[in-house]
């Protein structure tokens, strides 16, 4: 009897582990949404910091931000989520935050001192959700042709009309960018998503 009970418990535990591993391997819906949002934030930062920053932006994890930057965000934007963080070749910090659906880009010097709000970042970083069943045929055809085995998960447009489309297979997420006509533009970078947790507050936690 004890042996049968032990075997039953082992079987149940085995099923539990398989279920957990399967769940962990498949990108979640929240993660798909976060992936296209941080990609939009990265694109917005790249396109609005050219005159303010030196060289190409290098994405960093939000937990790597200096305490001065964290303190500034916590004090002035309590409850904000860090969507994107990066440094330029001068060591300046570019941080994209979201608070109450409003996106704001902030620029700090290499010591973490606030410099200014980045103009036009907000509109470019904000995405308006798009029903994936209404995507242009050119978009769905591109995905089918070039990403066999991937499924379209989420999509959204920014103020410029660019369409960000998040796709995934069992293990990998990819964000594709199309123009307003549905023509493929590029594969977007997916920067670190708040320490991989995707729910970082202004503190970077």
C-alpha cells in the first residue's frame, strides 16, 4: 500500500514538473505586450536623443541605474515603471518611464544628475493596441513566410504610424516593425525588461 502511494505521489509530482516546465518555456501574454512596449521605447529613444546624446545608445538593465537617477524618478514620478534605460558614449543615462499610461523620456548626466525631459519621446513610445485579427495581409504574410512556427501575439502602433508586432514560438520572442502601409521595416531590439521581471517600478525593482 505504501509503495503504491509512493508511486502515485511520484507520478503526480512528475506531471506537476512537466506542466511547470512547459509553462515557463512558453512566453506569456504579458511578456509579449511588454516586449513590444520596450521595443517601442527603445525606438523612441533612438529617434529623439540624436541631438542630446553622443554615439549609439547601449541598453542597460534598470537595476544598473545610479541611485541618483532612481531617487529622482521615485521623488518626481512616484509609481512609474522604467520601460527603457540606456547609456551613450559619454556615460549619460537615457531613461524611458511610464506613469498612468503617460510615457516620459528623461536624460541624466554620467553622475546621475537630471538634465532634462526628452521632447517628443512620449508620443513615439506610446503604443495604441491593435487587434491582431485586423492586421494587414502583408504583415501576416511576412510573418508566415519568414517566421515559420511563430505566432502573432500582440501588436500596437505609435504616433508615427509604425506598427510593432510581437511574435513568439515556444522559446523565443521577436518584435517586428512595419510602416503604416504594412511594409516590413526592421526587427526591433528588445532591451532588458526591468531585470527580466517586466514589472519594475521607478526604483528599478
